[in-house]
């Protein structure tokens, strides 16, 4: 398992970092299932800001907000500048009471498909469902603007 740590001094830097991380994590060859990024960290840790930067790097034009109340949003990717992906799923597990609730949203089918990128906020709440090859990103709030982002990836 590899681990990288990044320090971000502001939201803009976090968003730029998301694009770089995406390029590194998502270009893995021969993936047979979805690329999954599991995000964990406290409220205000920078998870949604990171997802906004990631979506922008992937060419998503829509405004990205955390899907706290709808749980999951899907964005079609066309002409993705980083990798050949068709769908970007943004999932927020903050309000889930059990992993079963995510299963009921066809989560297992979504993560089986290699054309999907699945980014899960509050992934620690559904840890039992996260694939072994997922990249885990832990966000730590250091101060008003500073964040620490640690990435662990099983290879």
C-alpha cells in the first residue's frame, strides 16, 4: 500500500490538487471495475471542495454541491481530458444509517463498471462496501484554510 500526504493552503489549491491526484490515480491500466475514491474526514475538512476540483478537471460543467439529501448524483462525462470514463458518480453517505441504504441505490452495479468513476464522501460509514482497490483520501482540518490530505492506495 502506498501513501502520499499533501498540504493545501486554500480551497483553490485543494481543487488544483484534485486534478493532479485524479491524473495519477485514474490512469491505472487494465481496470476491470469502477475507479473508486473513498473520502473521509470531519465536516469542513475539504471533501466537497476536492470533489469540485476533480469534477472540473474531468470536464464537468455543472455546479458541484454535496448530494447530502439526494445521496447520489451522476454526471455524464464527454471528452474527459484525463481518462476514458463515461460517468462520474458523487455519493455522500453522511445521512446514511447503514451500508444497506447504499446497496439499495444499485451501488454494487455502479462499482462493477470500468467506465465509472465513483467518489464517496463519508466513505467510512460504508467501509464494508468499498472495493479493496479503492483509493482512500483522508482530509484533516488544520486551520481556517489549511487542510492535510493523505492518500492510501492498495495496489
